[in-house]
């Protein structure tokens, strides 16, 4: 018989975070842990065919076997490509510099 291990399942919303603690049998995968947590029943936007999973900030495959005290994180899809966001910020900063009033020299 597999001894239970203690894990967490976490999902971050824009202004809130849900962290569920549970005991699962040793040998449980990341995907199974999310399913066992029941978080998908509460939050309909979680789709394990779309959402990526990680353990402590590192992407893992859904069939990754968990260890005691692991934290399975469910990642939301990115709303903006990070490269695009950096490009927009750089353009905004450049526009701000170009529109700054010049001091009068006297």
C-alpha cells in the first residue's frame, strides 16, 4: 500500500490565489493531483488539455510523479506575448522621453 504524501495544488487568479492542501497516494502524477483536488469543478476556466502545470515555478509534464511537499501550479494562458509587452513598454518610454518639455536656458 502506498503511503500518502502531502502536496499543494495552486492556481493564481489576477487578484487572488487558491492553494489547496491534500494528501495523495505516493506515485500520484501532477495531473492526477489537480483532478483529485477538485479545483476544476470550482473553476471552469481550468482545462487540463490547455493549462500547463509546474512544480515550484518549473514546467513539468502532466505525468510527472510527485514527491512529498510538492506544490503543483496550474498556469493560466498568457494574455499578451512577453516580447510584445516589452516592445510596447519600450515604445511608451521613448514617447515619454520625446514629449518631456525642455528647460529654458538663460
